[in-house]
């Protein structure tokens, strides 16, 4: 596999974004993703398609964040009035959601690490099948 690469054409099936804007967004996303998951820029990175999908989702969300509106409606009837304000704008707080950061970092974890379940034997050596000697006694029997 190879390092993760994105081009504006990767976003084209999902949104209409000017090529210069798309390239700037891609550069920003790759720089921020490399900060939390540096392995995505390595030539021997194994999960290029998965990382690309995560980045593409974040980029498309960022592209949509600007759309929306703030609208107000006032109704006045005689001495009564009623006002409604609707805000459909999305604020951009960060490029990636915490779950996406976790997924990117999980892609960087080395698959060769021995992360299987294990157990630790806490029984004293020579304890036998059911009972073992208690302090100050030869044998212990209930």
C-alpha cells in the first residue's frame, strides 16, 4: 500500500467544489490527520482506503458546514406578538470528530502487537488441587 492521497476528483461524486478550494481543503485535512495519526503519510501504510474514506467524510462535512441560514419570523396580531428564530447554520469547531480521530489512530496501531487476552496465575506455587498450607500450619483442612 501507500501513503494516503486525496485529489479533488475524489470529492467530485459527492459535491461540487471548486478545484482550488477542494485542494486547499484536502491539504488542510491531511495535515491535521497526520498530526493525530502520523502513519497515514508512510509509504507502507496498509489501510489507505479506510483512511481516505474517513478524510473524505470530514471534508464533505466541512464543505456543507457553510450552508444554512439564520431566519427570523415575527407575527403580530393586535396586542399580541410571536417571534421565531431558526438557525440552520453549522459551526465548524474542528476538522475531525473524536470518533474519527480514534478511528485514524486505530488504523495506525501495529497489527503485529500481541494484544490477545491473557491471565495471571495468583495461586502460590505448589498449591495443589484444592488446599494449600496456611501460615504456621503444615496442612490446612476444612
